């Protein structure tokens, strides 16, 4: 039996296997995944799937995959959603690579070891603001409309699914693995082909996929949703981004609607397939603003409203960890190198206040088993109409879940009122307070371990039974009043261990009244029930708790910045944990001894019955300065090797060129990054202008030389898709021919460097959009007949097709560590074009610390872009005046000895020294992770 199955049994999500008389070795246990209108089930046990999106391809360091996945699990998530990127694995037709940073089998084994369910999303199209929407660029030269049943596209995508589906299939829950659902296609809403949707699912079944097939329908209710008819899936879901993406104005709420997931089928659970967990930064406002736009207040109001308003039991939040669009991963229209997304876990793997709110909600959602089966119920009536209520109830246990918020989610008013609440245990007048932009889910009629919760105006974080007693954590906003009512057969003993809590007993109900401040502690015993320790905290103090499952049951940990794992061995509790500062650690567990990260921790027993000890924080680190730079120049179109004759006269692209031959880079197998063009002709001496067009995608540009003389640069075009008028002259640049440059009858050479910015997505399933070309669209020098050659990237087996482009230095390996020494120091000035700079540095950080490092850019005058290579890996593109200054250098790529190379493409020349850069620490933690 796989580790994943054992973890599921500890979580109570799968029943333990029964013993048999057979002595044969146990095979991986097969499980049945089912569903009804309420939830998914595993072997008949209901599952609340609380998951978030993680892109392995945006973190090129498999050792850090586990770090992120452990952080996801620690926040209470039961699952993770994974896109699989076709283009990331396929540099050419028929060629597939699942090794190294592309080893998805290793990734899925990690999810099994950590007990995380997986929603597998192999497309073929994924969007994800990645180049081509996840399609390989070579698909642009294949006949037949993408995302349709056209034969050319069908042959291509079947090849991809034939490779990825068997990997996914062997990791399904039904085979003892982690994959619980399979997503067919992605937001396939316009220009749809039902035959295509049917064929994808047929191939999945033929390839061994037997878990439920799902789909994430895009946001508009009028678009195709695949809930019925040809191509329908078993569980259709809905994508919802109610905050839109206006990061520049984070105070504006609800731009794109109410954000309540609609039910699409009566026989399937409600599935919030992509619920907004952050935002892309299209306007360049910076991801801190995106994090503010989608911060904890938004999460409280919209996530809780969705849970109670829709009754969803399948959730996935996009993104949970965004990562880095390193190399040539980003698509050109909406994103840059950083794909931080304003997510709960930052690009540098830091935890935020959004992470805290996710944890508060996740612990509640996954603790409360009755939430997996609820129907709409009558809500308590508020005395003040300025308060809105909505309710659901479990039809079996009668447990009630009541949403309390303002009718207008955007309001900042603070209202106190009472609810006329008919609970399963009686009728009550319940005081509540609703602050601005807040929402609560209150619970009544709940069997909390061995206790009976009548109702509480505090929210429940979680509860465990450990050491013969129930321990429950409840919380509310700082300064708000709280009331908790518990049912007892006789008067219990109430002992306030810490804080100000008032109690009364009326013969059946124990009422506790308090103000949320710090962490109050109340011990209740007797009354015919097991002992209960109530921990009554604030949002902030609740976020410091971690719930971990062990073989002996769940434990609670308070005080560390992260808990990665917990194991009970006799009377010893062993934790793997992180701290960001020295401080106390407290554990609620049946243990007498505590070990953290392999070190024995001296503890004392507290009046709460917990163990309390102290942990160190990380030691300060000093990062090296970047000095001793070396330099190399890259002359225009230098070198005579590696050139491909560009003489094609036809193209599969719907966008036909302005002049012939076809000069689109993809037609010649050069799909990503910079490409050089060399055009040779015989001059007649009368040429006055070099006229060029280039289609590069948003942000691209090109530089032009004639006979080695720099003529200037121009912005690349972004040829329109079918939704807008076609621009007949995209990326136009006219360059005057300097007097005397061309001599009649003499050979001449035109050199052009084009920086392409990735490939368009295919959201509209329209080849006019997806097959938009990259590279030169038109070229003329008077009436000269030009013989063209093109040169682009060479293959990089280790780093994959998206790492490097076609700069001469890249083809020669100047960005790679090792090789001949660079001897030249930077000159005082450089000409427009490509300049290369290199230095080395050592990084000696403590082995038991996780230090997140970034390269920070200063600014200098000029129009330029810089490609950052760390140990050969292209970690991003800095554009002068752009929104991104910090470029994360992930551990694994970052080593003790490092080579840093900068390729500077400058349109106007200038200072010969490298752009000012420095190393900065974005995080520093004492850790039990990163093994």
C-alpha cells in the first residue's frame, strides 16, 4: 500500500482496509472514487476537496517542489491542482522529455507521500498566461485549427495525451495514488467542437483514466459549460474571478460579479474549479497591489459567501503559489517574468497574511465533516437589515452553518445586532457584530469531539481530541465580543486559565462570554462529558496554530512560522518546523518530550496541559557583493555557422506575410527568444530607406544594422486577432540609409535582431490568435532582391526548449558556467547591440536555514533589456523602466559556487559597465525543510 493511502486513513478520508486470510504480499490498494450531488467520495467516505493551483514548470528546482507542497499541506489544503504543460515537455514533434525539472512522475510521487489529492489538468490547452497557452510552438506550423477535431491538430494532441495520460493514470487514487480528478481541456467556451471534447475524454479512458472527468468552465453563464449534450463531462466546474485584475485600484471590489459558484448538474457536486486566489499584473502595478486586491478581507467575504451560497465541496484556488515565468515561459500580453500573482505563497516561497486566511478557512472546512453534505436552510433573521444571513444544514446531523455579512459586500460600516436563531438545540437571541468587509461562518448543533456545541458567535478554526480531552480553537477579530454555548447534562467545572472569560450555567447550557484579545484559555470538565480546553483567540493568534496528523491522531502546534511534519514515537513528538525569529513553541499532544528538526527541546508542562519550549531563530546572513565583472561584445549577426536559409513561400499561419519569402521564425524551427536575420543583396546605390515589419508580441522590439552600421530600433507589432480589425502594417519601422553606406553593384548586408516575447494564447480557439507569427513580417530595401538567412536557439537538453534564445553568445555557451575564461573588463562605453557581462560569487548560508535570494536591479539611463543567466539558467528578463526589479534565484539553481551572466540588448548604447545589480535576501528561516 502506498504512503498516500496511509496518510488518507490518518486524515479519516479513507476507511482502513480489512484483514484477509491471504498471506500474499499486499498490492497497492485500489480505491473507488465516486460522487453524488453533494461531494466526491473515496470508498464511500465523503471528501471535501480544498485545493490550490501550483505550476511545477514555474519552479525549475524539484527540491523546492516539496517545500511548496509541504506549505500547501500545512495550511490545511487536502489537494493541489496541477497543469501539465505540453510545450514545456515537447521541443519538437515526436520529442518528449520528462526528466530533471520536467519529471512529473517525481512530482506526483511527492503528492502521494504528502497525502495531497491531485486534480490533473493536462489540457491539451491550459492558458496559464504561459507561452502559447501551453501549446508547443511547433504546433503553429501544423495544419488544422487548434482545439478542434481537425485531423492535423488531432494527431498532434493525441501524441501528447498518449505520453502524459499513462503517467497520470498510474498515480490515480484508484491505484493507490493521489489523482482524484482529471480535467479535460481548459475553459473551452467559444468556437467549441463537441467532437473534440468527446474524443479527449475517450482517449483519457482508453489511456487508463478512471477517476471522474471534470472541466473548468469560464466565467460567463452564456458560454458552453459541458454539463450536458455531446462532450459533457461528469463534474462540470466554474471559474470565477470576481475581483478582476485591476491591481492598480485594489480598493475596488466585485468588478466581475458576486462570485458564487453556480450548480451545473443536479447529479454532481458544485465545483469551484478556479476561484480567484490572486491576480495577474497586466498594468504593471506590482504584485503587492495584486495581493492587496485579493487580500484577507476579500477572502473572508467572497470565499465564505461562495461556500455557503453554493454549497460547493470541491474548491481550487488560482493561484496558491505562482512562481516564476523563467526563460521564455510567459505569454506576451498580460505578464512579465514574475508570476507571483499576488498569491498566498510568494514567488520567493514566503508566507503572507493571505496564507494565514487560507489556513483559517481550510482548517475549518476540513475539520467540519458535516460540510460535505448540506442543503439550503432557513437562516436566522437579523434584527437589523444592514446584516445579511444565509444558511445551510446537513440533513443527517442537522448541523447548521450560517453566513453573516453585509448585504453590500463592499461596505466599511460596523454593525452590531442580534439574530433570531432557531438552532437544533433550541431558539436563541444571539448577538453578532459585523465589521466592514467582513464575513463569518457560524456553527450550531455540532458534535465537537465529545462536546455538544449549541452555537458560537466565534468562528471555529479546528478541534482535536488528544491526551483524553478535546481541544478546540475559536477566533474572532480583535476587540469583538464572542459567545459560545455548550450543552451539558449537569453543571460542569469551568476554570479560566488565561484571559477574561465569564461563564454561566442555566441547567443545560454553559454560556461563555468574552472579548477577542490575545489568546484566552478555558478548561471545562465534568457535566457528563470529556474535558474540554477552549482556546479563544483573534485572527492573528489563530493563524499561529498548526494542525498536523500523526499515526496516533492529530496534534496542535502553536508558535512556529511553519510546521512541515509531525510524528509521535512513544512519548516523543518529533516536528519538522521553521522559525523566522527566536520564540516559544507550544504543542498539544500526548507526549512528554519534544524534538524539533532533530534537536531535543527542553520543555515544561503548562496549566493548559501543553508542552512549552523555546526555539532559535535564523542567524543573520550577509550576501556577497557582485564585483570583478568581465565583458564580451556580440557584433551584429556575427559568425558564419548555424544559419538557416529562409526561402519559404507558404505558411500555415492565417496571417500572411507582407513580403516574401516567409520570415516567420517558427517556420524554420526557431520558436523562442531572440533571432538574428541576415539579408544579403546587391545595392544599386539609390536605396534611401530600409522598411521592416516585425510581429513580436507585446513588449518586443528589433534592432537594425546595414553593413554593420546601426540604423536604429522599433517596437514589434502585436497583430490583431479575430476580435479586432487586422492591422495591415504591424511593427513598422522605416530607417534612413546613411549617405555612402550603399554603393552601386556592391554586396550589402542587412542585419536584424528581433526579440520575440512568447506566443499568444488560444483562449478563443481561433488560429488567427494562436498562430500569430513571430519575427519579420515584411522587409524591403528599395527594389533589392534580398537573400535571407535566420539563426535562432540551439537545444539545451538539461534546461529544455524554453531556456535560451538565439543570441550568438547563447549559441556559443557564454551563458553557461565553465568554458574559457573571460578576460576583458567592461569598456567605458558600448555601441547599441548586445553586450555580455559575467561574474562569479560564492554563497555560504547555514545548512539549516532557507534563505531566499533575488537579484535586484538598479536603474540607469537608456532603452535596454537584460537577460539574467544563473549557472546557465535564464531566470528572467529585466526591461528598463518596467515593473519588476527583483528576480528570484531559486535554491537548486543557486549553489554554493555560482556564475552570473547578463546579456544586455541596448537600443541606444551607453555605459559599458553592467546595469547595477545586487543580491538581496527576500526571506531567512531556520528550517527542517529543503532536504
